[in-house]
């Protein structure tokens, strides 16, 4: 049974989330609800929850203010927000879940499903650190983001600019990183396609997503082939050929 705390400054939002969580009482128990950063911090330190449902905007402060005040973060965080453009990319990069208000029961069920698959809550602190890293980089033009990539052993932190290509393998993805590293993760290629910058990464084939900065040549053919700087020669799907050439001409 996971112990949860809800932190939100709107009582009707707390009530709705509590009602929805009642349907998952076999796996999650709400121990406390709080309405401020100060109260939330106190209750987290007192109750030591497994999961915190954290609103982003809390009166004149934010959920990030609360997290930055914690001496250690040994709990999972699911953000709740009414702003669908509130740095959602940063949440995804940091492997954190988020729920848009008004919270949908199916979205909550999916978030809980992911939560229950997490067996190493100790990784939460590292993901929060990456979240802050990515937020700082949002305002620093030209700075690289980092990916928190889940593997069988835990999380691997990777600079996005060093990712050469990603290759699909059923429900897994192999990630090839400079200078000579390969990581396998139980995330689909589609997941990475959605969160990586479409101006930098391109899906050349159903099995390949490549970082265009590492493309050194294009070889003609029905769809053609691209050659990457580390020597890979990858097929280009016919229907993606024109879009790829257009991208390469604009890089």
C-alpha cells in the first residue's frame, strides 16, 4: 500500500482527486491533504509519503519551491496543473508524471499504473534534480537538455546533444550515444519521438530516429540511405525521403 499526500490550494481540486483515488484504495491511501508549501513540507517530513500529488501553483509560491526546500526527496511526484503548456516537455524529460486539471479518471489510472511499476523510489531525487536542470536550461538559449533514461538497473542521465540515434526493438529502444555507448530502455521509440526536438531529431524509418547533426551524407535510392558520423548506414523510408531532404537542406 502506497501512502499519498495531496498538496493543492483549491479545495474542490483536492476533493475531486480524493474521490478519484478512492477507486484505487487497494494500492494508494491518502494520508493527508495540504493547501500550502509550508504545510506540505511539514507533512511530508512527518508522514514520509511514497507519492505526492503536487499542484504547480500554490498561492504565491510553486510546487518547485516546495521541492527545493526538501533536504532529500525519497518520494515520487505526480504534478497536477491547469496549464497544459507549463513546461510539459521538462516533465517528460525528467520521467515525471503530470495530470492536467480537471483531472480525468483514465489519466489518473494510467499515472498510477506507471507508479506501481516503479520499484526504486530512491531514483525520485535524481529525477527531480534533472527536472530543475531542465528548467534552468529552458531560459538559457543553446544549452543542452538531459534525459533521465530508465533502464533495468536504474536511471542513466544523458545529454541530448550526445544522442546520435535511437533504434526501435519492439517495446524497447536502443539509444546510441557519443562517443561509443549504447543504452537499452523499456520506452518505445514513439515516446522519444514525442519529447525530442523535431528540429534536431527526425524519424527516418519506423525503426530509426536520428540526430540530424550527426548525418554526414545521403545516398540516393528508392528511399535512400543516410550515413552517420559514427559509421552507421540507415535506410530511409520512401514516404519520409522528401521531408528528410528538406530538413537536411535547412540544417
